[in-house]
């Protein structure tokens, strides 16, 4: 059997060939790049231990990485910038091709030229370079990038380094050791030499294209500065995630599976090439208009990618909570707390993206008495000044008192005259940047490229980890109670960013505006939603425990994780005991205990098991108990700082201390967003209930 598999592998190797695009003056007739079909032949049709398809080629084929050169919004943007500044056409094409058509551009530069775009859009390029251009961010781009300048300013703006000149058999990097036999098969199939290097899983690899500064240009076309167009890597670097979680950890989650279908063996830590990002809208357009945009990837690949991207947005982006609802003196007052669950701003990257709150309030009879932030069928937001008038914009709010006010988390770009613009080369700075900050992001210490701009800079509730907005609504004396419904919505391309293209009567701009208008009613994704009539008493009882414990843990972590372990052992029980008064019992528990004394009551264990069986529905719960008592539970999920004591790779001194203090410890091996356990509280019920209540 093994002999037959080797013969099959060699047949595949011989049939693939090494067609590509060569660089002039090379020391051997080897292409710098190979297009993806040569890689897909062997790196697809793999499964993990649970039978899930984790094939690299088919997963990549349906992503924006593979389709970067087909993106109609990018094409329209390039045309628009060239139309406004024709004297900068060569610069614009070179700048915008470096990460959207990287193989064609790198080859052109190595041959003494510059990157081109329009000749590919207009189908006037040769077939070989067209194949390279249309293959987008392909396998042999990322896997040939060296780590020589990682993290340096020169690596940004597409400053990745690929050896285009000297090697006869260029290195293709991956994170795993390859034995001699498999090495030979790889070399025979594609003429690349597989080489182990873990830099391929570093965030700095992603940063080469996902950190972009563009020249700021005045009305005469003169460069007057640099504009931070997109900086997710720098945002991540200024967050708590930089210490624990890489870009790949979230966007290319690891699994255990073979890396090839030809003589593959299971590898722990295979990064899935699904590239879960934030552009489900564009992926759907590319699938629906595949003939118009020349998309050749099978529909199933794109539809799986749309589903995975949407699921990622809806389960990993944000939490939303309505708190402190009070109706009195003719007003309804409540707070909405938004938690950013990601490692960069929300939204991040290209400045056309926005997130906003859609809030509705109904009275005790179910009659709607307030609404802010509804989405129109044309993709605009009701009440948003910028969608009505492109020269104005909606400010950041600490408190909303009118339906005409909408909390929109977005960047607003200004030109050299401080006028609002959606032209990248006109962009000089941000008039507003209140995109939700990741955990650990300090406003006061943020550099200019990632700073908070506008009213959010002075909003004390807008901080690392999210924002809290107060709503104060006049409801009249007849309203005795209210139901608050809130949704956090997200658009990849806001209305103004699309419709400003109507000023240009060009084929690419006209085409994109048409496609946008035909799909605007499905341009938004709901990231989170919640509903509450009034806050449960248990939430208020738990609040002091959560606050005091967090403060104690943060103080302990300042001295190192070992100190935090002592906080959990000594201070946490003391805090819980101090709050367990007047019929109240309060504590923490888990399905994987570190301290056996934290085992909770039986009803808490029942909720824990329910959380484990319903991974997508871990909302707080109010639980009716016997003898007129009530219980309340909130889930505890693993955050970046938790990994120092509860992750998979503990420092030796931390592991030793845990082993000494807790010989039966079960509380390691967690990952970000895993269920760590619960906070729980019992108390006398003010209103007797008979069924568990999910707190929405």
C-alpha cells in the first residue's frame, strides 16, 4: 500500500509541472511564484479527527485573499483615485497592486518595472502575468516571505521580502519539520525546498499588508504627510492580546490534521486557511456576480466562506448588554454596554467599515415609543448625518436623548482643508475615530496612528474593551415600564463610501454602485443583540465581587502570574465571604476546578452543564430555587490575560506553583473565549418565579 501511495504522489508531482512567471537574470530557470492550482492538488481533501474538512486549498479559494484581485470595490477605488489624480497613476497602480496582485507586482519590480492594475482590469496583459495577477494573495506569496524585516516600519505598506534573484530552489516556509521523503515529493512537484520556520505563524507576517500608510495629498497633488489608512496590527500591538494571541490564532484557528492529502500525517497546530475576516458582504457579491467579475472558485467554496465569516462575526466580535433600566419622572434611562471581543479595533482595517447601535424601546403595552439607528433598504442609517450629507457626520455620544441621534463607531476621514472625504489620497487625518477599542488598549498612551479622535477621546466610558452609552428618553407619565431591544450592526462598506463613487462616470465605479444598490438591503451583519425589561437583582449583587476581584487580579499580575495565583487562593474567597451577608451566598465555580473548595451548589452545576451543551447561548440566567430563593449565574470566559495561568503553555515557575498548591488542578489548557466557569449568587427572591429565565 505504501508503495502505491508513493507512486501516486510522484504521478501528481510530475503532472503538476512548474509553470509560473520567471524573473529575468535568475541563476536557474525557476519561477519566483507558482499559482495556486499547483498547491491545491496536494494540499486539499484533508480531515481532522472529527471528520471536518480542513483542506487548505479549497478553504483559501473561497476567501478574500484568493479573490483580492477580483474585488470590485477595490477596482472602483483605484479608478476613482486615478481619475482624480491622473499624474499619479503609476504610483497609484504600484501602491495598490502590492497587496492585491502581489505575484504580478513583485515580478514586475524584480524585472525593473512597477506594479500595474488597469491592464489586467482591461484584459490587455499577457496570459502568464494575468494568471499571477488574478491569483490574488496566493500560496507562494505568503510562504516565501522571509522574517528579515518583521515588525519594522519598512515591512509595512507591502514591504514584505521575497527572494526573487538568487536561489535555484527557493525556500517555501512552513511551521513543521519535513522528513526527507516528503521533502523530495514537494521539491519534485513544485521545485520549492520546504523549510521549517515558525515565523510564518507570526502576526508580523500579516502586518506587512495589513498595516498601510498612504501619502496625504493637497489640492495641487503635493504630498504633505502620511495617512494611517489601516492599522489592525498596530492596534493589536497596543492591546492585551499582543501578549497572548496572534492574528493567526483568531483568523486561522489551529487544528490537528495532515497538511497534505499525499502521504500526510496529523500535525498539531495546522493553521486553517479559512481566513475568517469581516467581509462576508463582498464574498456574497463575488459569488452572486461570478461571471461578471471572472470568479472561477466553485460556488460551494465561496458559500462556505460566507457562512464561516458570518459565524465568526456573530460569535467572536462583540457582546452587548442593556443595564440599569429605570423608568421615573416621565423618562426611561438605561445603559448599553458594548464589549469588543477582538484583538484590534471594531471595526478595523479599511475605513469604509462601521458598527452602530440599533435601539428600540416599547412600553408596557408593547407599543414602540423610541427607535434609533434603523437600517434603510438602501444601506443608509436613519438619523445618520453623513448618509444624508456627505460633508457632515454623526458625532460620538456619551448620552443619547433623541431618535435623531445614532451611536456609530467609525472613522471619518478629513482632507487637508478638514473637509470630510472618502478619497484615500485626500486623507490627512481622522476627524472622528471612535472605533471600539480592544481589551488593554490605553487611550492616553496610544500613538498617532491608532489614536482615538473626536468626542470619544474625552468619554470616560469609552475605554479599552468597549464602551457604555447612556440613553435618556422622554416617555411621558403613562409609561410604567419599558422593554429595550438593542442590536449591534456592522457594514463592510457604509452608504457614503459607496455612493460617493457616483460622481465618477467610469465603468468600474458605475458597476460597483449598481451592485451595491442591488444588495444594500443585505449589507449589514448583526454582531450582537440583547433585550431586557429590568436588570436582575443577582447582577447587582455580583457586581462588587467582579469589580474587587478584577482589581486584585490586575494588581497581582503587575507582579507576575505567580502573585495572581495567590490572589485567587486567598483574596477571592475572602471577597466572596465579605459579600455573603443578609441571606446572600456568592461565589465562583467551574466544570474544571483548580481549587476544589470552589465547587458550587448543585443548581450551579446544572447551569454549567447547560452552558457546555449550548456553546452559542451562554447568557446570564435567573434560576428559581426552593424556599422563596432565587439564583443568578453569569458565565466567565477566558480572556487574554487569563492564559498566563490557565492556558496551554505556562511559564515553568507558574506551572510549578500551580502543581504545588493544587496537585489535582484541572484548570489549564484553555483558549480564548473558552468557558472558564461561572459567577453565582443566591438571594431571597422579591418576585417568585417557577421557570428558569434567560437574561436577554
